[in-house]
C-alpha cells in the first residue's frame, strides 16, 4: 500500500474513495506526527523529546482505553457519557475559514459537538461514516479530555518541556499535542477502529475546503514516505 | 430665537446620524449627507440672522470651504501618512516579521492560555502603534485568533482581547494622532505646534491603561476551566522565521519620530527599508526591488482605500461643523464647562458617546461638539484638551461595530455583536474614564 502511495504525484487529485482508502492505510505514527506538527510549540521541541512525548501519549491513551474497558465493560462512548456527569450540547458551528471545529470539551464537564460539519459529512453518504459512527469517534475523544481533567497525574498533564529560564525560575509548559495524540489513541482503541479517528479531520475539511483537504492529504502522504514516524508502530 | 431653532434642527440631524451609524449604513455617504444638511441649515440661519462664522463669505465661499477646502486641507497632511502607514503595515506582513514575533511570543508563554493571551495582546498593541489599515489587522487576526482558539480561549473573549489590544496600540499610533490633531487644529489653530513627541508620554500611558483594562476584562469574563478544541487546522505551524534583528522594525517608525525627530513619512520609509533589508527582501536587481516596493505600496493603498473615502467626506462634515458651531453654542454654550476638573468629569462620564460615531468622537459627529467646547474655552492648553478628546475617540471607536475591522471580526470569528459589546462598552468606558483622570492629574494644572 505504501509503495502505491509513494508513486502518486502532487497534482493528481484523487476522488474521495481513493483518499479514504489511502488515509485508512496510514500508520499511527504518521497521524501522531501530523498532530505534533500542528502544535504551537513544535519549533521548541527536539527530535528526542518529540519521540518521548509521542510514545508517552500513545501509552497514556492506550492505558486509559484498557482501564475504561475494565471498569465499564466494552460499551460505546455514547453510553459511557450517559453514565458520567457530562453534558453534551449540540452546537451549530464555530468554523472559521481554514479552521473547522468539530467539538470542544470545557472543564468541568461540557462537551459541545458542532453539527454543521457532521451534517455536511453525512450528506456525502460515505460507507462507515454515518452520524452514529462519527458521534462515537468524537465523543470518545472528548471523553479522554474529561478523564484527563479529573486526574492531574495523566501523562498529558505531567509531561512538560522547559521553554526558558531566568535565574532559578524555569518556565515550563505542557504540550497540547500530547493531550491530542492521547485523545486520538483513546478514541481509536475504545471504538476499536481499523483506521485513525483523525480521518474525520481530513473528511470534514474536505466538506468545507477540498483544496485545503488535499494539501493535508499530501502532507500526510509525505510524512508516510519520509518515514518520520516509526513504521513498526503500525498496528 | 432663530438660532435656537436651527440649533434644535442640527441636534435632530445629529440624532438621526447616530441612528444611521447604529444601523450600519455606509458612513462615507452618511457624512457627505450630514455635511450637506448642516451647510444648508447654517446658510438658512445666516440668511435670517447673519452669523460671525460666515461674515464676509458668499454662498459660493461657504460651499468652497466645505466641499473643496475640507478634503484638500485634510489630504495635504493626513492622507499621505495613512498611505505610508499602510505601506509599512504591508512590509511587516510580507517580511514575516509580524508573524515571527507572534510565534516567538507563543513560544515564550507556552500552553498557558491566560499568560499567552496576555503576551499576544501586548505584542499586538505594540505592532499597532505604527501599523494602520484593515489589511494588516486582518493579516494579524488570522494568525492570532486561531492561536487563541487552539489554546481553548472562547471566540468572544479572543476577539475582544485582540480588538482591545489594537485599540490600546492605536492610542499611541502616530497616524491616528496626526489624523485627530489635524481636526483639532481646524478649530484651534494654535495647536498646530503640538506634535506626536509632545503627545508621546500620554500616548504610551493610554496604551498601557487600555491594555490593562482589556486584559482584566478578558481574564474575568473567560471561563474558569481549561478548554480543548478539536479543530482542524489545514496548515502545520509555520517555521520560517524573520531574524531577531529585524524584529525591532515594528517600533522603528515610532523610535525614529520620537528619538530622531524624523518626519513621520520618512520614519515609515526608512523602517520599511530596514525591515526588507534584514529579511532579505532587497535581494535581486533594481527593477525587481522597485516592483516589490510598488506592490507593497499598492497593496497598502488598497487596504486603506475605503477608509480614505470616509475620511474625505468626514473632512467636509468637519468644515460644515465650523458653520454649525454658533447654533450649538446658542443651545449648549452656557453649559459647556470651563474648568479643568469639570471638563475632566464631563468627558469621563460621556466616553460612551464616542461609540456609534457619536458626538464625543473625532471620526464621528464629534467635531461639532468639540468645536463648541473649544469656542467656549479659547485659551485652553492643547496638552490637556487634545488628549481628553483622544480618550473619548480612540477607546470607543476602536471597539465599535462601526469600525471596519471590528465588523469584519464578527463575521470571521462567528461572534455576535451582543457578546462583544458586553465586554467592549465597559472596556471603552473604563479605559477612557481612567485616562481622563490621568490627563487631569498630569496636565490639569496648565488650565
Ligand atoms: Zn482534543
């Protein structure tokens, strides 16, 4: 599959079925890199620290998925949400230009799910991407943020990088990508998906701005080709 | 008696204008119509009882003064500043200096929404001490706002904090200073010698006060808990950086004017050249470089073109206000305060009338009221009076829905004007009132 991808040139615009097939074949490591490259602090994180944070985030998401299955049994995210003190609010949309908002979790317990992108995506009638399936993927991701907010010992909250120091003061910060990677992995495992939940990113973007979606797609293929991520972590 | 009737009609047209602005109709045409109504009313008044302001002037002289001299006088000194300010704004965008500064500030603050938001606001304010025009505002907004959103700051807070920082920066902005000072000089010629350098200290204080007020309100109205957005960014974080020694370009025009006493336009040109030289934009042959400059100037001019149209019709209105002033004096002349403390209190209380292009706003219908105030206080020192009018103009105006970029922001960030005004009106009023007090403390003794 990867060999087939690598022969594709930039100006060939694939139809959506090809795009989905290609995206489904991408390994976990590529999606982690994709998320990491979008972090505001990416320029301040060296390759070693980056690898450490990504590995830690993957473990964090995986562990939580296993623990959740143990405590609650294997139930879908939507049922889990019902058992927890969470409020799910459907909102219309907060999409601006090239930033498409899918959902927001706000402490202590509010999950907003934006309906407009979901409506647009379901209108495409893609197999496997009906409203229920999309909602489960999104809810699981937001559930991670809920669990994370409940426990300050989560890897995504304890792992920090130092940005600068002045005398004895060390200015440290968490890295948002760590939390997002862990949330992606959690949703991936909890929903037992054979592809990354982040495929939604590209598909939603496709609904608003096919050009931008195509750019992201090319970027992902390039990441896969460069093998920046470790191919062994492919599940 | 006829003066009072004309005065009442003028005030009625005034109220109409406020309604017109609140409705969001075109301001360029609106102010042209207002200039015409006021000129006609003043001509009628003069025909009944000759007014001193029209003494020895034929109808043609009056028309000339309003429709020709108004825009011409205005253009000679201000418009050029606006054009070069806009050019400089384009330079900062095209060289990537503004974007680099913003990224560096985010890397300084890290994943701490309140801290990083505050740092971004400070940088935005500094940038807008010398930048002008809706183009640069949009270019900066599309960098800053998505960063704030991805840090989990809600859209209404993010938009308010961003627009509020621009407002703060504009209090110390050279181009805006020239713009309002020129109008002031129209009613008080002695103020001609009052320069940006004289204004600089109070301008900086105003910027700091505005920033502090905006940040306090943004922080207080922000949700307590942390927020995570699942948002799709179509672009990875940028990595191209402008070198550190180019960053100073952002404040070079101000430094040039304040420290070296350079003319403002030369300050913009030299700073623009420095910014381009330090970011490798002066490479290539002569004609390539010329083309680059021409393009930056053209793009900048396009950014401010809609504003220019408005400013020219506003200049007509300002000159019409000269003729209308005696009729306002007939009605409110007796109640215009003449002591420093009374002026301070009245201005502080009336700051909200600077919103919606209201009567306390130089780029609104304020010139009529300011003309009356200046007529009633002919010897008032400009160091005291000008900053007061700046306080009631700059703070409300740059948080106002009639400000082109604020209106743009509502559409861009999907924020309702109600959500925005909940924060912007208190912010404008509080900043303005605090500044009135500071101006009184610093310059009140001159009166
Ligand atoms: Zn998330």
